[in-house]
C-alpha cells in the first residue's frame, strides 16, 4: 500500500529518441490509475520505469516517499503483470505462483497457504499442477495475476494485461480486475491502448501521446472536458466528429455554421464562450456521434447529407453519413426511437438531416488544438 | 451478365486434371523414394566398406574388393598390441573435460551477450567477428611454443590440448546466443520483479529452458577433439603416448605403414566412430535445433 | 541510368524489371562502397574526438578534483581507500604495484629488446672446465617478440585501469557531493552476481580469448615482418629480425626476379575462391533439394532418410575422409571395382590429374556437406507459412513456380548471412582438402617451400609452410594476413549488399 510520485520523469533512448518527456503525476495510496494512449506514446515505458526495468534518464520516481531511481526492481516491492503473461514455461502453475516466495525463502507451509488462496480467488485451483502450455489464454492471464497477487506488494503494475485475449474474454476479465482491485486494496497502475478499459477501470486516467501527457483526470473529466482535440478524439467510440467551421457572433449571440447550416450556441456553452471572450472566426467544432439527432426535415439548423453505410449494432444504429461537400459524419442513433419503417428507410443513399443541441458541442482552437472553453 | 455468373468459374490449370493429381503424386513419390534409396546407398557405402574391411583377415593392405574372403576379429585384437588404447583414452579424457568446460564458457558468453546491454557490447562482438576472420591455423605455431615452455607438449599433450581448446572456446558463442535470443526477455523481467538476482534468473529460469542448446554445445564440444589431427599433431610432436586417435591413426596411412596397418585402421575407425556416431544419432534432435537456430539467426 | 517511378516500373515487362534490378544493384555498388568508406571515416573521426574528450576529462578531473583524487593520479586506488571503498582501492593499488615490479624486473628488458629482436645469437665458445667447445645461448628472438607483445598488452591494460581509477574518483566525488552513500565492498561483491553479473560471466571467457587467440594473432601478424623461419628460429641457430615489407614484396610483386611467388599466390587464391564458390553452392542447392524431397507429403520414413545422411556428420572426418581418399586412390576400391568390371582399362587419375582431383574434392565435399544443409533447410522449410503456398496454389502456381517464387526467395533471405559465413569457412576448409588429397597432385609453380600441390587452398599452403624442416613461418604469416584481408573484404561487401542485414533486436 503506497503512493507513487513521478517528478519530471524523462526517458531518452540512445541519446536521441525521446520516449517520455516531463512526466509529472502523483498517485495516491490505493488509487487505480490508467495510462492510455496510442502505441508508441510512452505509456509502457513509463510503467517500466516505475517497475525498474528501464533506467530513468532524468527526474525522480518515488514509491512511498522513497526515491527508487537506483533501486533494482526486486527492491521496489512492486508486482507486475505482463502483456504476454511471461509465465515460466518449464514450471507448473503452482511453481510459477510460488517462484517469488521461494526466492524470498519463505517456509513451504506459508507458500502453500498463499498460493492455494490466490488460486482459489482466481478460480484456477484445479490447474495448479499443469504447465502454462496446457492452459487457455484466460487461464494464463489468471496465473500471471496470481503470481503478482501473492507478493503482497505496495504497487500493482499491469502492462496491457488484456490485449492478448479475445473480445468476449476481455470483457469478462475486465470485470474480474475490478473485483480483484476491491480484494487487494492496493495501488494500481494499469497501461492500455483501449479507451474503454481506461474509462471503466480507472479512478484517474492519464492520456499520453508522443511521450507527452495530454491530460490527467477522472473518466468523467476527460470525457466531458477534454483539454485538447487529441483527448477528445481518443476518448469515446466511435470517435468524435470533427468539423472545421466558422464561429459567428451576431447580436451578442454565438453561432456555428457547419456545412451551410447555422446553429445557435446557447445555454451553458454560450455563456462560457462569452465569459472567455472568444472571438469569432475559424474554429474546430467537435460533436460526439451519440449526440447527433436526426431531424424530420431540412431547416436552417440542420446539416443535409445522405447515408453511406448503416451499421446495425442491435440497440443502436451507427450511421455513416456523407454531407453535401463529401465529409463523413458518424451518428449513433438508438433504435428505440425509430419506427421499423424508419429503420428500413435508412439505407445507402437515403437523404437525412442532422442537428445537435449546443450543450454537446466542443470548441477547439484550430492552431493549438486546445479546448477553447475549459 | 447474370447468366455468366451462374456458370462455373474457370478452373485453375492444375484442377483441370483433377483426376490425374493422385496418380501423378503417386508416380512422383515413387520416383523420389527410389532416388532417396540411391542417395542413402551412396551415403552409407563408405561406412559399410570400413566395417567390412575391418573384418578382413586374409591380408592387411588395400585391395580392390569389398567383401572379405576370410572373416575374423584379428584386426581388432591386434589393436591392443599398439598404442591405440592409450590414444583412445587420451582422446576420451580430452573430449569429456573439454565438453564440460567449453559448455560452461560458451554458455556464459552467449547468455551475457544475449541478455545484458552493457557498454562496449557491440564493440566486443564486432571485435570477435574480426578475430574470427584470421585463420586459426596461424596461432598454432606460437601456442605450440608456449605450451612447450610450460611443459604441456609431447607426453603431456593432453592437458595442453584441453587448455587450448577451452581457452578460445568463447569465440563460438554465436549459435547459442541465437538460441538465447529466442527466449522472451519478459521472462527475465518477470523474474527480476519476482525478486531474483541475475544469477538466479540464469540458473532457475533460463538454463532449464535452454536444454536443447546446452546439449548441442556439449555434443559439438565432445565431438571436436576426436577429429583434431592438426593441432594435436603439433602438440604431441611424434611422441606416441601424447597422441590422440586422429593423430595416431593418421600416421598409419602414410606410405610406410599403410600396407601393414590398413585393415587395422578400419577396425580402429569403427571403434572410434561407433560411440561418437551413436551419441550423435541419439541426440540428433538437439543438434538439429542448434544448427537450424544458428543458421536462421545468421 | 533512367530511374523509374513505382507506376512506370509496374508497366515494364518482366525481363526489363529484372534488368532494372540488376542495373540498380551494380549502380548501387560504388555507392555502398563509398558509404562504407564514409562509415569508416566517421568511425575514425568519432574515435579521435573520443580520445580528445578523454584527455579533456582527465584534465578537468585533476584540476577540479579534491586532494584524494589528485593523489590517485599517482597512487591508483588511493581515492577509493580514502573514501572507504577499501576493496576496490586495494585491487587498483595491487595492480599498480604488480605492474611496477614487473616492469622493473622483466618488462623493461623485453621492451628494450623489441626493436632489435635480440643482439647476441648463439656462440660457440671454449669451456675450460669441460675442456671442450660448447654452444652458449644468449638472446631469444622468439621470447623477446612474445614477451614484448605481452608487455605492450600489460601497458595498455595499465593505462585503461588508470583511466577507470580516475573516472571512479570523479564519480565518487559527485556522489558524495549529492549527499548519497558510496557502494561498499560488500555491495560490490553482491552486484557481481546481480546487476554486474555480466562482468563475472565474461571474465573467464574473455581472458581466454585475449591470451589464446588475440595475442597469438598479434604475434603472428608481427612475424610477417620478420625473417623467422627454420633457419632463423631465434634461439638455437640464428636470431631473427625485422625485415619490413620484404616478405609481402616477395609474395606479391611480379618484378622480383626469380623469387617471385605472385603467380603462385594468384593461382592458389583463384582455386581457393573457385573451390569456396562450388563447395558452398553445390551443397546449398543440393541440400535444399534433398530436404524438400524428404519433406514432401507422402514420403515415408522421413526420419530414417535423415538419420542415414547424418552419418557423415556423426563420424569424425579424419576417418570418413581418409577412407574415402583411399577408396579413390589408383589402387583403391573404386578403380578396382571398375577395372574388375572391365569398364576401364587403366585406373582413373582421381588424385593424380589436376582437373580430376579438383572435381573429385568438390564432389566428395557434397557427400560431407549436404547433410548439414539438409538439416538447416528442413528447419527453415517448416517455418515458411503454409498460407503462402495455399494462396500461390489458389493463384494457379505449379510446384516449380512455388519453388522459385516462395521457397527460394524465403530461403535466400533467411540464410543470406549463413551463406556468407559458409563461403568464408569453405575458403578455410582445411580438413576436406588436407585429408582427401593432402594437396596432391604436386604443383609446378614455385613455392617458398612446403611441397605445394594443385588442390592446395591458401590455408593448407599456409599449413605446409609451417611444417617442413626449413619452416617459412614468416611466409605463413603473410599468407594468413592476406587470407584475412580477402575474407574481410568479401564479408564487408556482401554484408553491406545483403537485403537481410537484420536488426538483432527484431528477434527479441
């Protein structure tokens, strides 16, 4: 049980390739923090620096108030689960889980207690005498978690633990990790490239890109108040629709004009724009697919387009819509609101009219890509 | 258009002879089987000849036929009146000690170069690559003189030979490094997090996984001394008690000796080849893993 | 040359594409050789600036260091001991003491004699005690050269250790200044099985390589510049001495009158290259063929065929090759068999005619070499993804197309580096030539000695030069150096042209 503090952490490979720059983060005791970002963004490198598997080029990492920069992994009292599980192929499941305890020279009795307890919690008791080769992906993953569990370590590190599993198993294991977290009651640092995992698991999420931290916040914060365009696009699926458009000010009211339409920005967003004294001109407007509404007929505040592809997802439709100038917009429409006829009509080529309320709009500076109102 | 879609798609060429595939396969397989039989015969003939000649007792010189007219064990028995048993023991001792120590050294070297990223590692590997381009034969002259100065030649050739074989065996790290490279590094990392020292990682995680390459290394190191007649001849310097089998038997085939010793050479050859070949055939699987790994890794 | 864009290239007929690839290859050669030189040049520059930086660092360490550091410049390990790292300090100190003692009692002598390689050879003197003339021995050129080299190595080692000693002082000062603790001797020992484990593991193997491989090579390179031979063995008959480039001159120059061996060297080198080429590629393609035959679906007892072939690897070569050599002798089995059948009237000159002998060794080498290639190819063939063949079949490719379009390119790509090493080791394939022919038939070309034969490779020639009575060690060394140069050039050029110059980390 411990806090982790990273101060100005930097990682440079071969004196030229910068993998992580200026990483600052304080992880509270028992917090679950997720590092998320596209591949090559430095999230794994950061995790491996916390683990002691990579040297820290600059800055300090503290665990429980102790600077661990020069400590070996074994002296940092951490546990780690690897993406490819890294089970010792020549040992049985029991020996795999017991390995770290044997290195510590615990009495066999105690090892037996700990290993069988962990196996029970994870539901792998019946496989204890098998070799990893004879296990399925999900079972291997459980063994890897078991191996980390028995160490009673201060920090629990997980490096993309679910990405080698198929989609169904991944959902199941995600739920189990939430349960595990309740049982272990320790500090977690979790790395993933999957924003769904990040949103569902993390108390806080660290979004990274090209070695730089983009935003740190709770799932709600990063979803509703993304600091920049990258975060806005990265969080949420399908990703946010981005439209280059003009912001007009007429009679003290703000309007956006995507694809020939003219939609007033009122309510809270309008007030915020005014408060920040945002000037009119070119901006980037973002609207999440689920917030786009199908209008019955063309009006001043609708965007006209036609359906390209209609993906039936069950509870909702994903409509890929081509606007008049050829830009693609995705809309998520719950099927509940549509009659059978309407659903049948929304085939390729069918004309549609889109609109969205002003409270779901995001505004970004076209140059800096920063959020204009948060 | 629609009608055409209903027709069968055009067949790929070999499918047209669909009925013929099986028959053609059978013919080509029979042909290959015959070829393999011929190849095997060619490959084994010399060995069969050696064995047959070793039982020939009507004469001891080279003859133009294979099947002995009189059969007997005379050649084998006669070996015991020569220095052959001494040579045999010399070689066996050399081979066993070399195999053990050389394996340790090669494994140390290859494990280190595969797993550690230390300063000068690339330089070291390049340096050894360059050293390896010099013909090793050159160094024999000086090594012989040095061994002679410390009294490890002639009758004492065995320790001298062992020393030289082992000393430069680090150069042969390449194949086993290739094998170590295929063991995922995340295993090392997992073990480091589990609290193991580098030494424990080597003994508890890596070595158990490297069984094939360990056996490969032992096997090749064990076989090499049986065939060395160049440096071994230098070091033993015509002193019979310091010779290994290769040097000793080689001398039986020179012009003065061959007529009297030819069939005995065959008998000795059988005795030398038998254990080595059997060991090799027995451990073939590991040899294949080693040799393939090494070549693929380049 | 016209450069094609991707789209233009796609419209070219096949043969033009091939031609284009060939032209590109040859046009690329000067560039890649130039690139090589550039790399070497950059390496030298980097090396020199590195040395400069070292000196600058040594200087600043001295001027900025405290008194402990300054004393360490003269008494190695002093700083370590003064700062509490007794173990490290003692090791440095002991090394320095050993060095000084060695230099006083032995090193200085060997070093001083190195330029002359000995001044006083053996002399016959009258011994009044025994009332007889006896030979007295004085300097020993061989030992002077050997221990001279050793002393030079020792000096280099001392400089290197001294440099480390200074670096450590600098680092220790930094650590103390930042308020951390230095590692104790116990920590040092423990780290030798942990984060410094590589040092422990490499210590023994590297010592072996330096003493038993590197030093002898340095020694033998130096021998090439002396007149060390059977008549000047440096001790019991005559001293040997430095002769500069004379040996290279007599081996390589045409204009050296009677004692020019340039033609001999050219001939042997040519045969060596021809041999290496055929030995490598016959084995490569035939071995692959055999592997494919055995691997084919429907072939039975695969393991049996493999085991039979593998016998040529399993049996020590001196038995199998010596025996086969006798089989092909004029009075050997093969000739006896053919004569008995009446197919020939007189023995075929397997080992007595140059062309016959050269072809025979190449063919017998196939017998020895195919099994290796078969094993390697079997492993690789099994690794080729099956779906490649399946998609080729769907596209309508026959067995031959599959071979040329999938199997061969894949094999060549994967085994490229292997082919290179196999070529160079065939150049130095001592066993096959020496055991089969011993170099025979005797060559008519002049040789410095050693009974040169027409099937001799550079390596067997080199060997012969060291074994006969008036051994021409210096010539053997010269040939050894030339072999090195040839091998190095081939390796460098081929390696730079190989498409599969792979990144080592890709496999991990």
